[in-house]
C-alpha cells in the first residue's frame, strides 16, 4: 500500500490525502479531502471522483472509553446504494472485506502498542 499527503494544511481542513490499496487483486487508487479536523478527536473527509460515486466520504473518530486510559476508535464510510451499487456489486464486496480486514489489523496494532 502507498499512502501520503498530496497537500497538507496547518489546520487540517483542506488537506488532500492519496492512498493505493489492493482490492480484489487490483490496485485501487483513492484521493480524499479533509473536511473537518479536531486533533485527537475527529477527521472527516470526502472522496474524490470517481470513488465519490460509490462512497462520498467517511470519518475517523476517537473517544475515551470512560474506563481510564483506553480509547474507542470508529471508522465510518458512507455508501451510495441503488443503481450504481448494483453495477459495482463485486467491488462493494471487496470493499466490505477490505474494511473488515483493515479494522482487525488496526485493532491488533493498537492493542499491541
């Protein structure tokens, strides 16, 4: 996987991030623009075209777990369902599988830290 900032702003909002991942055995490039940034709390983003046709954006939210020292990390993606989802049904399956695997990998990394 390749990932990095194309443009990074001091306040976070307006920063542009690029990532390449493998989905279903094929390289999938993505570009995202940060729309909301609260340090150590929240990052919201929009996806660039053509990815925005299937998922317009998402967020990463970090909250204290209330038990002293732990955190709850929530990653969300907003999907467009309907006609386009039917056309790209196979790709949606790859995305679901990938997000699940990525979540498990992130959980292992965070718990091992």
